[in-house]
């Protein structure tokens, strides 16, 4: 029996965990557990997790939804979908789920999740991953997906090939658009190039992605951020395709006008935001690598003071 736990049942964990829970609800081979808290845990326990997408609505019921990891027990695969600022705290609290054989797969917005998890669990197999999706936990027990982008990429430079292939099969069988990336570092950096700049700008200007595209001054800042982040990435040995800036603008233009970043949504709600992972980390890396990031520094300072 393969035991999979999803920690953090928000927009990302709820959608991908929901697909897994729906498909494997009566399976003798795979068990899906949700680790959730508060009203969300209560709502899912009472009526399942409802997922609304532009094409369909379904309700998923995991084997168990609980806030206490000890009641889940040790699992084969732990998928972490918590916020990046909570990572150390949450991964430590999840210790009852983690044996020496547990694989940990973070699906977070930053690019330093692997190192941060390895610092806490150096003996474990830690994979890397990222997702492209616009989804929110709109109320307890309800995940709403907008747009038609919902893909998951994962991989590992030193992971067990058979276990990676097995996970890919489990994901795709559940209807997840999953890709086992042969160069996951490149994949994650390409996602980061998009999400870091978008999250920073939508939060700084307090506007949607459509609002960014609508003003020349906003686009000038976007170009500056992209240029600085690419230089930092280059210093790390990551190269982007020639057309990457245009590709990002095209991806932005395809999204509904009112689409925004989860970081901007957190700012609007007065909640803790992922500014250190999505904006500050570029400044930090720039200093380490002697690459100037003046635009990122200016916006990071402004966002920290919001």
C-alpha cells in the first residue's frame, strides 16, 4: 500500500490532492491523506473537499483529513503545499509522518525549498517540484480554479528512478497533468522567473496582472525585474531561452485580466505574505553572487514596509 499525505490543503494542495483523493478513494493500492487545520479540516471532514474548475465540479474524500500528523502515521510520499514562510515550522511538525524512507516533494513558490528541507531531514530523499495553476481556497472546503492551466512538474537530480516513475504513474492515473522533468532546476527557475516578477509587481502596485500589462511604467519595471533576475540566475549557471521575456508577457496576456498572485491576495487580506521567498530571495542571492539588483531591492524594501 502506497501512503501519500498532502500537507496544506489550499489552492495548490486542494486541487492536486483532490484529484488524487477522488481517483484513489476506493483503491487497494494507494491511500490519500489530507493534513489540514481549523475550519477547512472541519468542512472537508463533514462534506469532502469541493473543487470547482471552469470545466467541472467534483467532491473529493480522502482516507482521512486531520490536523495531527501523528494520526496519519509514516507515509511513503509527503507532498508539501504549505506557504514558504511556514516551511521549517510545518516540516518539523510533520515529523510523525516522516520515516527515513519517506520521500518529500515540496510544491512551493520559492526556489530554495530543497535546501531548507534537506537542512531539517538530511537523510531523506527530497524531490523538487513546481506547479502552474490559478486556484484559491475560496472558503473552507472549497477550492476554485480559474483559467485552464493546471500542470505539475517534478524531478530530482539524485532521486530513485523507479520511485520517480511510480509517482508519475500515480499522478497521471489520477488525471494530473504531471511531467517528470529531466532538468528540474531549470524548470523551477523558469517558473520562478514568472512568479517572482508577477508577485512582486501585483503586490507593489496593488493591481491585477491585467493592470500590470495596461501601463507602460509597470511594464518598464517588469523588464527591469526580469533583467535582474536573469543575471542572478546566469550567475548560478541557469540560462533562459532568448525569447523568455516575450514568453512571460504572452503568458500574462492569456490570463483573465483580474488574475493576480497569491502574494498579492495575502497582502490584500492583511495576511503573512511570501515576500522573502519571492522578492527578498533575489536580493539575497544577488548579494551572495555580486550581482546588482537595484529594482528588486527598491520593491522589496517597499513591500516589507507595507
